[in-house]
C-alpha cells in the first residue's frame, strides 16, 4: 500500500462499522470490505447482468461484472497516484453496481416506474440495501456490515426524501457536504470505464461505425496518433490502441487536475474534503471532450433502434413480472411472500432487482407460457 495523504480515508479516521467487530488479521478494514463484497451472492450475479447489451447477445460484450472490474482497476490507479486509500476505492468500485436490476438502465427505469406509488426504486440505494440488509451470510448480522466510508461511496446519489431515512449516511445530501475523495473518484472511474467500453462494444456490435466515431474530437485525436505510429495495424487493434490511449489521457488528466484542485483549496484533512467543493475533476478541455463523447454515445448507441427494441423488451418483461406478483402475491417464492407482509412492494422490487437477465427471462416464461420450459 502506498503512503496515504493526510486527507485520505484511513483506518484511523474511519467511522467504523454499524456492528463492532474485532480488527481483521493480516488485512486492513477496507480489504476486509472488499473481500466480503467479492464473496457476496450479488457480486456473482453481476456476471449475468448487463449495461447496454442483453447478457446473451454475445460473449465479448461487457457484463456488469467485467465493468466493475474495469472500474476498480481505473479507480485504483487514480487513488494510488493521489495518495488515496486504494483498498477503499477497490471496495466501493466493486460494489457500486450491486443493486442494479436485470437489463441495465432500461430495467432500472421500468422498475422505478412500477414502484412509483410505493416509494420508487433508486439503484444506488438498492446497492446500499444489498450490502446493508439483503445479503444473508453472516451469523450475527444481516448484510455485510461494511465500514461507513465504503457505504458512503456506494450511495452515490439518493433523493432528499430517502436521505432523511438514512441517518448519518444521508446527512451529506441534506447538508450539501461532499463524500471522501475515494468516493468522488469512484464516480469518475465508472464514467471513464463505461464511455470507453461502450465505444468498444458499440463498434464490435456494428451499432456504431468508425467513420461516425471519427467525428468525435477525443476519439479522432487518439485514432490519428495510433494510425500515424502504426499505419499497417489491423482495424481491431487500432480501436483497442485508441481506446487505451483515451483511457490513459482521461486518467492522467483527472489525476493532474484533481491534484491541483486539492492543492489550491488548501486541503489538509478529511474534514476539509467534506466541506470543500467537489475536488476530483477533469480539466475544462477534457471535460468538454468527455461531454461530446457522451452525447455521441447517447445519440448513436443508446438511441440506436436495436438498443431501443432491446430496452422495450426489457421494460415489458419487468412490468409484466411486477404486475403479476402485485396482483397475486402467492406467486412469489415463500420467502418473498413473508417479506411482502412486512415490507409491502419493496419485497417485489428486491426479488426482481436481484434477478439476472436470464433469470428474469426464465421467470417470465414460467409465469406466462404454458409450454414446457
Ligand atoms: Mg457502473
């Protein structure tokens, strides 16, 4: 482990766990958090959940599991360079998508619509629910009993209404305070990872083309550099080298700009971080370029008619499942029927959110087709 900056989160300034436990042997508190996350059932299910492409569309596309690993890798590099707590960043990034529904954003929007009259569905809050209550593996507590700072990082956003119910953890949303730098950088690592792997997956799927991407400043700049240096490289390798170059540029720019922000704000302690403006950020130029890339992906990939069709099917599947269970609670597995008695529709949301893409498809078939399946 690198030596920590004075404003980094450490075992010494950590607010600890809700349920006191003895210090771990041979690993830090945040390494223990990371290990608990990796051993959780929700983490294993990430393998069969998707971001943009439905899980069975192809074996080469990212899943939420490989996405989370890429985010962790990018996050750790940034943390190491800024003297921040690499173990904490690893724990946050590996856990950041645990609450995601099947079928990526489409599934999440659909479940949010279904839950509108029952308190809504927020995927960040659901990730926190997974680590706070839904995992059932330890003898003396529900959830994973993670450190405060790991939970703080997982709860990226939450509505004011829900923040009020979260006690200490919700305070920063009500008082307009910032989370740790480790939590701040985890969001950027997420963004760097998904923009770039969506470029890669988008090209591989044929939904976007190289000619279209050459209109995007940051892509064309790196593409040209690769072409100039390796004029005879195959197209696939040019794309990989280009994406690699973009990730490098973004990571280095983020490190430099953030270091400068931390310095000029005179940040010395973790308390300073909480009261300052957000400190982790890109430079203005790179921020603009990132925006342009995001806009491109939105218009050409996420709005592509084949993606829209996939999303519609996903939405339909989630809605039908939710309606079926709402109308006939006895169709839920026994455990969730019991839960429904205590927690109402949240039990249905928990059941559906926990499904993998293929489990949701199977469940749909089991409920709505009479043929053998
Ligand atoms: Mg993510």
